[in-house]
């Protein structure tokens, strides 16, 4: 048996974590031969519910689960963690401005960044799911002294999956035939799902979808606003699909990317494509054989795409300015 990988999940009694934890424990994320230690973090009022989740995990008798610790102490939760999946965050409520949400969650991610730096394993990787995830990841990164910037990620795989599904439906093909979908920018209503570089059966999207008005309009807005549409339909935010995208992301960062393809995740910008260095921005990413990753270079960016990318990057810069006092 391999040495167990220690995975910390925050907000572990919440909706997303409830869908996520059983996928991790079953081997869907890191493979059917990789044992795991689960470190589950919650706030004190949610510990009773978290203990119920632990009971269910135990009752599944997953062969890969080596150990489970449920705690409200961040230092205990992040001890020796190889992966920190930060799901927990304060949700945006009616009447709350985005800057208010950034300020409230900022305090949480300051503490978690410091605790990760003090307690996690040397090879720790930090993946932020809790929204606004790009800037939450930036705050954690800036407060995790000694942890390299290339260890921090924020989730835009859900947006990639949504975009692939929309293109497949429009083209009348199975979703597995859609590749090379890049999400640029912020996980918000400004994100840009880049159909200009996407492929269907290895060919440009426009070979199968000729409706340019749809591609430039409804397709983009549907992906951007999908989360709100799900809330309107079911009265609750995306949970199972978000958990699935989290599994997809960690798996894609842990194993080599198929030849010629890429996956989307927000990382610390190095200035590629004229995007300001130092912000957490979504790019097309390729994971290499040695487990490191790189931003895919040299993709053509036409005037339409440039405008969309600039708009979402500007929002990220505004968010960064809004939390500048805690960075």
C-alpha cells in the first residue's frame, strides 16, 4: 500500500463537502490505490453535524480511509496536510455587497493561510473552493509565509464543465468530445469561457456550431450565470456539481494532462497573456509528468477574447484593491 495522503477539508459539514468527502474516500480523486487521512474542519456550532458525517464515512467502510479527524481547531486540521481543500466560507446574503463578503471571508482566510504555513506538510497544495474563491486564495497565499505561490489554486473547473456541457448540447455530441476549454479570469459573472480555442472532435468549435450570435452571447452568459440559475431552480446553490469539479481539479493537478489538452484552474499569474502578475486568475493549465504544472502558452487571443479577458481581470484587480489592507 502507498503512504496515505493527508487531505484537509474545511466547511466539512456543509453541502459541498457532503458530496465531496465520499468521493475522496472512495478513491475517485486520487485513485483506487491511494489511501487517505481525512482532516475535517468546522466551526464549533457545526461540530454535531460534522460528527454525523464522520459516522456515515465510518459506516461506508471505505478501504482507502486510513484515519479521520474531526475538529474545530485549524492547527489540528492542517497538521501534516498534503492537500488543503478550503470549501468553507461565509455565503453572500441578500443586501450584502461583494466588498462586504470579501472583508468577512478575508479574516477567515488570513487565519487559515497562517495555520497552513505553520502546520501543513512541506509539499502542501492549497485549493480554494469557497467563494469568492480567487481572492480568498490570494488572501490565504499572502498570509502563508514560506509556502510557494505555485501551491495555491482556486476553482474554475465547474465553469469549464458547464461550458463543455453547453457546447456539447448545442453541437448534438457527447460531452467527452469537447476538449481544450479554457476559463479565463474570475469565478464570477465576468469569467470568460473561451470557445475560440475549444475543440470538438479535435476541430474548431465553429466547424460544428455556426451560430456566432449564440457563441458570443447566450453561451457565455449561460455559463457565467449558471450558478444563479441553479439557485433559482432548486432554492440552493450548486453542491454536487461543485464537489465533482473539485474532484476533477485535484485529479487533473495530480496526474499528467492528456496530450494536446488542458484544464482550467485559477493560479498565481506570472504575467502570461498580459495578465497582471500576482493575482489569482484562471488560465488553461497543463500538468506535467513530474507533477508540476504550467500555463499553456501561445494561444491566439482575438479582439473579442481580449475584451472579455480584460473585463474579468479588471474585476480581480478591483477585488485585490478592496482587500489590500489585509494582503
